C-alpha cells in the first residue's frame, strides 16, 4: 500500500518536474536575461549604462573606463565649475589668447559649425546670458527674471562662435563678451565618447543614457533596444522608440531646468535673438546617429520653435524630429513617424511634416 502510494507520488513529482522543465524551456525560447546595468553620477545627472551579452568582469572594466571618460568630460567642458573651458573663458574675457589642446579645439570647431548650420540659434557663445538667467548653478534659480536693461546690454554685444578664432594652438576672441557654454551639446559629446570607450572594450550592444538623452548601439539580443521619451507635462513617458543599429535620441525640454515666477515659467533654453527663454515649445526630440549633433539640433530646433523648426532642421541635415508645442500639438517628420509609438491613450493628434 505504502509502496503504491510512494510510486504514485514519485510519478506525479516526475510529471510535475517535466512540466516545469518544459515551461522553463518555452520561456527560454526567448533570450535569457543577459543585461548588465550600472549607474554613474556624471555631468550633473545620473548616467545609466546597459550592456548586453557581456561577461560581468569585462562589463565592470568597460563601465569603469566610461566613468573615467565622463569625469574627463566634466573636467574639460564644465560651464561654471573650474574646467578647461572656464579657464579659456577667463582668458578670452581679459582679451588674451589662450593655449588650448587639440581636443578642445576640435570640440570648439564642431560647436562653431553646428552653430553656423543652425543660423546661430544653437549659440554656445552666449554663456553670459545663461549666467544672467541664473542657470550657472547646480540648483535651479528662483527668479525674479533679470532686468530688461541687463538683457539688452548683453544682446547688443551679440557674441557668436564666429568671434572665436585659432592661431596655432591658441584661441582668441575678437569680442571680449563671448563666453562659452557647451551645455547645449556637451552631453552628446560625452555620450559619444562613452560609446567609443565601450567599443574599444569590444562591446557592440549597449545604451548610454544620460538623464533620458542617449545613444544606443546594437540591440538587446534578437530585439531592438526600446527607449522611452518623457512626457513634457505629465509623469512618465509619452512615446517609445525602437533604435536601429546606432541611434542617438536627444530631447530638449522646458521642464529640465526652470523657475516659475509670478505664474510664468522661465526655462534654461535661451533664444539668443531675444535674450529670453525660447517661446512656444514644450519639447523637441531628435534622432540622429551622432549624439553631439542630435543634442545641438534638439536645442536649436527648440529655439526655432513650432513655426520655424523645419528650416533649421533642413539646414542642420536632421530628418527625424518630433516637436510638442505649448498647446500639446505634436508635429513630426515622416521619418520620425515611422520610428515612434505613442504610449498614451488616446494618442495625440499629429501633424506630419514632409522630411525636410
Ligand atoms: P539642452 O538641454 O541640450 O537643450 O541644453 C540646454 C543648455 O544649453 C542650457 O542649460 C545652457 O547651458 C545651454 N543653452 C541654452 N540656450 C542655448 C542656445 N540658444 N544655444 C546653445 N546653448 C544653449
Ligand atoms: Mg541639446
């Protein structure tokens, strides 16, 4: 009797075990989780690094090397903490020519050509304006906004990157009011460098995500990477994008750094023509294969605004754009439409614009 019951019991257990193994195998028909994630504090934001299919030791080495590269970016390009850039700004303001290394020169030349392509809407030479608005600080300013007379004074000086020239390994400005602030594309530059470091470590599938702005390479097993785009006025995401091969997705938003004063929001993206935070837009998302270009373009198109962003996109060679205006109208290019899935119900009305 006992023997029979135990036989029944063990056959039952065997059957259960086989069932569980089958279930596990069916589940394992999909790729097992092989993601390695790590978070760093760099560039004043949390940077998430996700690697796929990398041994833990190799992943740790690669992430450590990325951390070195990001700290280097901070040391070189910070707009108000002592950096190569602030030293350069001090010298230029004093009318001196300043010794710079080849790397900084390359970055400044890239800034100059992006500024030119944007019609000076992306203008990294207006550091004084950004400082005047109180955004050269880790904490958001509280207001009030600066006096009109002070804004006017800085507008009259109108520095652009065209005021900066190079003589051998020295930089010199013919407008002493030029103050460099690379905040509009430094994150993109840094993310590019991080990806370069990962590739040097043999990594082919990764995302480097600096506070929602990111570059993704390769894919997540047999699926593309899927990333979220933040909703400009509500918590959570408004849409998702599946990346293809090597894509950078950068968003400029009026919610990132701002202060509210007497019922109005004053944010950190300054229109160099008016000296005021750019009007009319909540957020602009750009996809491009170069993170620095995507970053600069998102800033420039935000400044260009809902009526004029197409021209600027065309001049900058940007074909994937989504702009959300202050009334929550969504405009996007054809090419962007093919890449985006809205994650809100109902999805917003979309105005599609032919590829610029
Ligand atoms: P982003 O979030 O990439 O649009 O960059 C915004 C940051 O870029 C600001 O915090 C400033 O440091 C800087 N910035 C603001 N306005 C401009 C502008 N018109 N052109 C270039 N950089 C800007
Ligand atoms: Mg930007």
